[in-house]
């Protein structure tokens, strides 16, 4: 599995794990977060499998969360990074939650933004299973009526390197993912910041995750939605948190 990555700046490493359909450029560069983080961290960002310039298998099993989390750990090993800060957005926050629960010793702190609660703690919404995958495979975006899936399909169409079959397989894997028992977060002993938009109907209420992770801090950006990483107010709490570490 070829995983594309890029590094920016110097200093203590922070690993960035992007959201569904996005990639390094669309999630981290276009939002201004790479430029904001470079003065205080060595930024290490990967294109998750199925996205960007990384390999894009079409089988659902390839996108099991442990495989996607393994890509992060393998990249750290490849770069000789024993421990790093971690920053995950949306799907990246699902992957980062798995890393926190089962590989927490590799990280010094973590930022989770827009964590998709139903894919982290469950239960999986059976009524919505397959909706995102179907949207990715639809012949015409005008046939998609689901108000959550349609913007993701529009985004996939806007990103030239998108492979909609790979994105559909990734979505099916998320739908089939096993939740993390809250008790599995009990051993997390590093600082964790959760930042959500007040009106984020995609991620869901983060309070269950806040309750599961010991000592977590929560920041809610008033009026923001799931695209909170593009809100100019987002950078301040993240940078303040990281500068404390």
C-alpha cells in the first residue's frame, strides 16, 4: 500500500489525519492550518488510503480502521518518529480515536475535531448504512437527495484525484466498523482537545467522547458546522493547546 505524505517545518512532530474525501491539500493546506502549525511544529501529513495521491483499493476490508490507523503508525516508523502530537479531523478523528485507545503510547497529545461519534462509540445507524457509498456511486449527483451525503459527493467531484469507487468502499467500511468501548479510553493519559462546531450535525454531540477520555478539554465554536477547520476562529484554541505542550 503506497501512502503519500508531506512534511512542513521543523520541531516536534505533529501528525495530521484528514477527513473523508479530503486530502493533505484540501484539508490542511487550503484551510491555512499547515501555515499556522509550521512555526511551532514539524507537520507530518498523509493522504489516507483511498484519498489524494495514496493507493486507492476498491475492497471494503482494506479500509478497516485498524488498517488506516496502521498507516499512521507505519509512516511514523518510516520517518523515525517514536512519539508525536496527533491531529485528526472527521474521519481522521475516528482513526485518531482508535490510535488513542490502542496505541496511546505513541502520542504526546491529541486534537480531535468533528469526531464522527457513531463510528467511534456507536451504535452504527443502520438506517444510514450505505447512504454515503450509494452517493459516491450515483451516476448523477442530481439523483442524490440525502442532505448529508450530497455535499460529500459534490466535494468528491470537485477534487480531481478522487476515486469514487474507493471512497464508496471506505464509506462502507465506516458503516461496518465496530465501536470502541468507552472503557478502552480509560488508560489515555495525555492531553486531548476536542473542538467542534456548535451546529455540527455530521459529527454528532461529542459529550459521550468527552466523558470517555480522562481529562479531555472541549471547545465549541459558536455558529460553526462540520467545516469548522475552515473557520478563522478555529486556529486559536488549537494553537493555544499545542503551545502548552
